[in-house]
C-alpha cells in the first residue's frame, strides 16, 4: 500500500519550518521514518503506522517518547496523546485544515515552552520522628492512649506536609508560566506537579528546585524533563473513534 494511503501515526504538530525529517525513529519494526505532512503554516509529524490501533506497550510508549524528545530539541511541539492514528495522509491534512485555528492557538501559547515534572515523596515514620525531635509536646504523653497519640501525630504530619508543599509551589511558580498538580500516586507521594517553563529557563528552574529541596531532609524529590507539554494542552481533535485524541 502506498504510504499516503496507509494509516498514519500522529506524534504532534509544529509550525512549518525547514527540514522536518527526523529519520528512522518511529513506531514499527524496523523503525519507521518520522516525517512532516504540511498544510499551510502547520505540519503534522507522522510515520506510517503498523496498524489502526497501537497497543500501549512499554516499547511503543518509549518510541513515542523518543520521537517527541527529538522534535522538542529544536521545535515548539503541540503533542497529541499516545495511540493517535489517522486512516491516511489525506485525513492528516484534513485535520490540519479543519482544526487550524485551535492548533495554531495552542502552538502560540506553547511557543518556546516545555514541561517539567516534580514529584515529592516521604517516609511517614521519618517525618514523624523529626516532628517529635523538633517539638517535644508531640511525643506521647503518659496519660495518652496510643490511638489518641496517633490521631494527634497524624494531624501534625498533615499540617506540616501541607505547609511545606505550599511553600515549595510558591517558590517555584514565579519561574513558570503555569503549573498543575495531579493526584499523588501511592502512599509515599505528597506532590505530583507539572510546570510550563520557558525553554531558556530550564536550568534556572532546576537550580531553584535544588535550592528549595535543600530546606528539607525528610522528603525525596524527583525532578524530570524537559518533556513535551502534555499537561498544558487542551485541544480536542475531531477524530474517528479508533483515532485517539
């Protein structure tokens, strides 16, 4: 089947520029060529898809991530969700035409910006011991039941965590255009945050994270990125059911 008539896996959309051929790094075995389908001032980055439905295996997810990282090095990228497949190159072009204003507006909002991630974790018992060392009144009293003490310590831990995470976010927000928090994953995670940061500000933002993290030795910090700004994209593509938006 001709490449133009084959299913096309969509990685994202960029402004048209010079050479947008990223080589053989796309989905498939052997890896498919990632190329640009241009329509006006927009270009969709695609590769011929092995199927209309691409399973979310670890290998496929890593390839999708690898492509977006390659694009992001030199271009502002409007990413789309993993598994977005269109039936043909003609449908890709139609998408760029029909959704031009929404795509163009989203790209303008993301110009020269990337996403950075920050997760904060802790061991509850470590923080509990630190609170008791800092404030002797939090230790269990002789006339206090174990259940009452646990309840009192739980309130103290919750209060400290809320104040510390609020201080952390307050310290980082001046260096970000926007920030979003997602529900923590697991019992140890306290904060699961994403930040939209100027490409030229990444090093400064990371330095601020390290500076703020140095205030606390009871938390573990996981800083990631730069990534394509998935958390800050709110574009709904009018695609057929098998093409995830």
